[in-house]
């Protein structure tokens, strides 16, 4: 019986791990970085501070860019997924 209780507790913990880990997540802080030509495809960048970042030619296809600060960022030639910059701070 104690084995089943321990097993049940382990399963319950494993089910809650994704929700708990998201609460410990910290947004990226990348002001003034040079990410020219960077491969950022599928990356979760929600809430990132990318003020004055060089993103020329970067690939953002499938990246989560909600609430990203791209003020004064250089985006010439960047390859975003259609509509991915709609919720970014200009």
C-alpha cells in the first residue's frame, strides 16, 4: 500500500511540473545585444526586453513574441512568422 501512495504522489507531481515551472520563468533581458542573423525559430521570448537590439536577418518563424520590447531594434531583413510582431512594443 505505501508503494501505491508514493507512486500516486510521484504521478501527481509530474502532472503539475509544467505549470509550476512556468511560474518560475523569468523574461529574457537582452538590451543592446548583436543577434544579427540569429536563428530564433520557435523560441519562447514572451516579455523579453530587446531594446536597441540588432536583429538584422534574424529568423523568428514560430517564436512567441508576446509583449516583447523591440524599441529602437534593427529589424532589416528579419524573417518573422506572419503576424508575429503584432503584440510587440514598438
